[in-house]
C-alpha cells in the first residue's frame, strides 16, 4: 500500500491532475518557449531589485563590524577552541539555493508550467538574499564576539587587556579578528532556513500535505528540508562559531522571510489552490473568460435570428388575412 502511494507520488502529472484539479489541456499551456519571455518582462523590476540586493549584501560583507568592548572577565565564555567549519560557507548556496532550484526544474519537466518555475526561483532568491542582507546588517551593527574569540584575538594564548577601560588589544590575524566580531545572528542558519524553509513550503503545497487525509509520509517529506537546516544550526554551536542565541535568531529570521517570500507568489499550503502559483490561476481565469465570451456570442446570434423570424411571421399574417377576406366576398 505504501509503495503504491509512493509510485503515484512520483507520477507528477497524474498527481497534479488528481490533487489540484488540473485539466489535461492546462498541462503544457504555459511553457518557457510560449510564455517565458513575457513572464520575464513582467517581472523585470523584480530581477533588478534582486541584483541590487546582491550588491548590498556584497557591500555589507566588506564593512568592518562594530568592535564591541571585551573585558577580561568576559573572556570566560569566549575561550572555546578555534575549529574549522563542519559545513563550509561555500556549501550553503549549494544545498539552500541550487538544490531547491533542481527540485523546481524537475517539477517543471513534468508539469510544464513557466509560472510555477519562474515564481519559485524568484521567490527562493528573494528569500535567501533578503535574509542574508538582514543577517549581515545585524552582524555588522552588533559586533558580538564568537565563542572562540579568545584564540582569534590571541593565537599564542598570551592575552592583552591594556586598552581603554581594560578593553582587549588583539594581536591575531586581522581577518580572523574581523570575523570574530560577527557572531550574531548565524548566517549559515539563516540562509539554510531561508532556502530550505522555502523548499519545505513549496513541497507542502505541491504534495497537499495539509489536505486533512492524514498522509504522514507527506509530512515527513515536507519536514526533511527543515531537519537539514536545523542540523546546520546545531553544527554552528558544536563548532564553537556561534552561541545558541545566534542560531535561534538566525533560524527565526530565515524562516519568517521564507514564509513572506513564498506567500508573495503562492497561496498558503493548506489552501485548496496551494499547489499552484497565483499567476497560473489568473492566467487560467483569463483563458476561461475569453472562451466564455466566444461561446456567449452564439446564443446572441440565435436570439437575433429568432427575433427576425418572428417579425417576418408577423408581417406575413395581415396579408394572408386580407386574402381570406377577398376570397369570402367572392
């Protein structure tokens, strides 16, 4: 029984027809070839703003963070080992951006809906970039030291607190010290929850996980991306690159932005139309409206013809009556 459900799930075409009420004529009606250029033109400003967000993120990354006062007594919680990342920074775009896009493309291959593909990619990129801009801005503004700040500041273990009011005077590598003041919030965690959280919402809509039928397997698939994002957050604490508050705040930021970005393009997953983007339903209504207008013209022509026939009958009746009266006289 479970295998039969899984087989039907892999058949995306049949799945969307059953769950979403998608007609056979709708499949392949809006493809990259037929509507790709028009969709891109309609959202040209959105893509331009997306590029601006990428530029802002790049600028914020180069800004020196606020160097918060760090006294000798505060170093007690900042002496954790300086370790390498379990999840390197270059891996975040792979699993948080490229992996969801791969899922979107696979669904497009089966469904052939450019609105779904375009809006999913655009919404995902907005979720990730807005999250990273917010995260980096807060990092730069707060300048909270990382748990391994002591060893970034004093690689040889010899401390120095001769600064004003007993502030720390670091003699470590400049890039390590700069990075050591960017603990709050966690960028790995916020980016993971933004990308994988968006993917989770996308899958919940496509699978109709909240249709009230109680298919637990759907929920497991929906929660899988969130589990991966949570494990990334746990690794940030285990690597002593972040405090637990940094991870919690980063996850909250990423998940909230993912929800906002998703709802800009798709109905809520629990909605009956949660399996498709708003643009698809708008295009379908316009198509149905044009079809109905074509059909509505036929009854109008029939009514005009009937009226014309009735008028002809009414005009012929007096002449026939006069003929009868003439024949009676004779």
